[in-house]
């Protein structure tokens, strides 16, 4: 197998034609930016809590989405919306999961959000079907990868090409069906490899909110000489989802929880992305890695205009020509950048050192239009009532040095400097404005190998997330003087393994100087463009794995967040929020799984519990008439999965989610009650040709 490029099938042909000498390499060494890396040694270098979801775990879980897979990770809370995780809402350690804005999400080291400095909102999630593993990193080490790492960094790692072909088929509840094809090949000389991954999925949806999704990835690589490698990946994604901001009202949830309250609303997404990785081994002590990335995302959200809400349902504006009744919030993003990192091993200061120095140039742009119709409830055109363009440019410098003090202690100080400028223009009025900022983010981490069975780690860093342009600059072009989100993060923990037991325990604190309340409609009731002031998060995470013997094992984790509160005076509408609990910050989350493996059979029975949550800063307990306010009660769901390798070519699998058919509220945002997924099943197989 080999290392390298294959973006559009032209790469291999072009390379062969040039006659460039190349040397064989393994497909698993395709150049890319890993957040953690592979193996126990890679984990031991991280001065913060980590979680890895590997290939075998994904095969057994058969998650519906990346968001579904992350529910099993300590510290993670997800907010279900349309049921399949196409529009991900992922939070970390008590941070609001709305559109995954409070953490950095990557795919092979490349930002997934459509813009880092315009809108760190996830309107798209990479498909789990093409992932080989997921990395989750918390703590000071996240500074290496960008802004918005306060909660942590999630990195989805795509599968590398393999020789041959594999066919995947799935079918399940609510008309769910999926067909996938993975195919790859290597050059006869072994110097290059490339492959393609295709997925097509359709379904009627858990709430009669059907979808039609297609996803394609072309990936490959090659060695150039014996010191350089190059890799490339192109992805194309399309999805039409019959989903809405409008949820159920209380009586609808009680009487007909699977109905679609807004059948005319559609979320239409199209995304193209390309990234190019180059790796140069300068010598035994120095390696230069460079990543070039580009993506374009179009998100058209067509929604009926709401006229009124009651306990029995939602009424919409009639499409009779008198008033606007259907609106399209249509956005087109383009993002591009280059990220270059030099890795050095040196013996300065009389000790071993591992250094990393990096620079990144980044650019975002956005066209945001509102198109409205008075006559057609299924309109895809109409009057242009809003036309907003935005642009942001940023440059970042990063450096860290890992001092190895003896063979047991490592100290890693780091510094990231991020400077960026934002622009916004109202194309209808001509009003425009700018905003700029420079942020200096220091951090330090320590690891101490106390014993072969135990490693302690600790870290402190300054977290930072830029204000979105729509928040920072008004439609009239005025700088709103919104502060960026800044926090001081502390973390201390221990991890290790003793005989058949593996463990990790972490205590953490996030102390915000300022946290911005979600301003977009997806933030739900109470969403405002405002500095929320000081907030404080404190908690504990723990994870255990134990091999019981005879094929049985158990794994468990828990996140306890006793403190997630507004921590300064903030009076809105005559109500002081100081001391109130932050929205969507459950106090306790637990996961427990009993696993069995014998021969080709692997099975797991898992339980997932989330304690009660508030959905607004006022901590309203009683349910409002329209269902948008009120406490979300605690809930527990059970999943049962099985995976069986019939032979080297054929694997079959099955999963039943929400085994007890628990009826529960997953969210009250953006507008009303969004129920959790009812009991459902998926059966599937993959066959290697």
C-alpha cells in the first residue's frame, strides 16, 4: 500500500506519467493532522483527558451519526433535533450544545464548521460510515488546533483506502435504507494508493421528517522519493431533510409524538471540500507537515412563517397573497486556509525536547440571503428581503515545547496568537462595518508517570472563541463591541491500567470572563445578542473498563457537573440570572455497557442516562403552554447491538436503540418539544469482494 494523493482519479495517472520516483508506504501512514495519534504512547503525551472511539467499537455500535457515537464519551452531551444527527448539536462539560458552537470539530484535522470567524455553527456533520475512528481531546493541548477549543477538540478520522472493494447495506425502522461502496487499489510498484467511498441513504424519519442523503469521498496518496509524502481528499455531500425549527406542543407530544408539525419545512445542504496534505522528513529530528484546505457549503432553510403557538399546536401564516408565509434563510459559505507545522526533536537545556511550531492563514466568506413568498407554501423563490455578506481573515502563530525531565515527567508550555478581522455589509442598504481582534492564548501541561500502572496529568490554558460576525457587527454596520468568549481552564487527572482494569479520572474547571448567549434562532427562547458575563463550570469525569474474563467485559463512565452557573450580576427583564444554572448543562451523565465476545461474535447492551436540564437562563421549571420553556426531565435509554464476522469476507450486524421504547423529551429548542428517538432497529451487512 502507499501514501498519497487521489483527489479525482487524475492524481495517480498524472503521477505515473511524470515518472517521479516513489517508495512504498502503508496506507495507514497517509499524511494528515492527528489530534491525538495512535497507540498508548500518543495518549501518554497528552496533558489532558482523552477519548478514542476505534474501528471495532464503531462496528459494534453502528451509530446513526457521529453525534450518536459521541454520546458514549465522558463529558459530551448532545441535543437531538431531526433524529439522525445531520444537524449536530454537541456540547462538552456543561457548555451549550447549540450547533456545536462551543468546541472545535475537525475532520482529518480540517475544520468542519463552515467558518471559524464568521459562524462556528455546524450545519453539516461528516458521515459516520466513512470514519475509522474518532478522537476527543480536552485540555491545554487543544490550543494547537485553533480557536473555539474551550470545550475541547473532536477529530473525525476518515478511513484510508484499502485494496479491493467492500459493499455495505443497511435497512431498518421508518423506511431507513443505506447502500455503500468502498473500493481502492494500489499502483503496481506500490508507490501510490487511492480509493473511493460512496454512501446513499434515505428514510421516512422518526417524525415523518424524511431525508435523502448522498455522500462521496475520494482519497489517496503517494510517496515522492523517500522523504516526502502527499495525500489528498475530496468530499461531496448532499442532503434534503424535511425538518424544521418548529417542534411539538405539549398536547401534541402527549397524544402524537411522532407527527411532523411543519411538513413544508426543508433543510437543504450541499457541501464540497478538498484538502491536500504534504509531509517532508527533513532529517531524523525534523518533520514539516503542511495542510491546504478548502470547502464550500450551501445551506438553504425553507420554513413556514409561524402565526401562533398553543398547547395544541402551531398555526402558520396563510399563503393567500396578503402576507409573507414561506421564508428561505439561504446561506453560502466558503472557507480556505493553509496550516503548516514544523516538528523538532532536540537536546537543548541538557534534556530531551519535542517542539512544534506552526502558522495558519485562514479566510471565511458568507452570503446570507432571505427570500420570502406570499403565495406558495412550497416556494423555493420569492422576494429578496435580506442580503448580507460577511468576510473574515485570520492569521495564527503557535508554538509549544515538550520538556522531558528524566523518563517520567514532561512539561509542555505553549502559546497561540490569533489575530483576525471581520467585515459585514448589508447589500440592500449599503451599510457596512468592520471589527478586529488579537488574542494571546498561553497554556501549560504536565504529565507524570507515577508508576507503570498510573500517569498523572494537569493543565491550564486560556480558552478563546471569537464572536460571530452577525453578533459582532449589526445589520447597520455598527461594531456591537461584543467581547470574545474567554475562559481560564484548569484540569487535573490520572489514567492508567492495572491487570484487566483500565481507568481515567479528571477534575476540571472552566472560568469564563464572558460567555456569549446564543443569538441565532436555533438557540431557542431567550436567545439574545449579549455578553452574558461571568460563568463557572466545575466537574468530574471518570471512565473504567474491566475485563471480566470468558469473553465478558464491562465499561462505564460518568460526568458530574455540580457547578455550571451564571457567576455575575446579569439582570434581563428584571430577573437577575446570577447563580442560575446554564441551559443544557445536565448535572450527571452516565454510560454503562456490558459486552461479550466469542469467536466472530461481539455483542453489547448499553445504558445511557442524562439527568434533568433547564433550557433557559431563567431556569423555568413549569412547562409553558407552547412547550418552549420548562425543565427537561431525566431519561435513560438502552441499546442492544451485535456484530458477527461470518468469515473474512462477510460481516452481519444488528442494533436496537431505545430498547424499552422510553418516551422522553430530548430538547425544547429551537421552538418547542423535540422528542427522543422511539424504539427502532437496523439490520445490515458488509461484504468484501
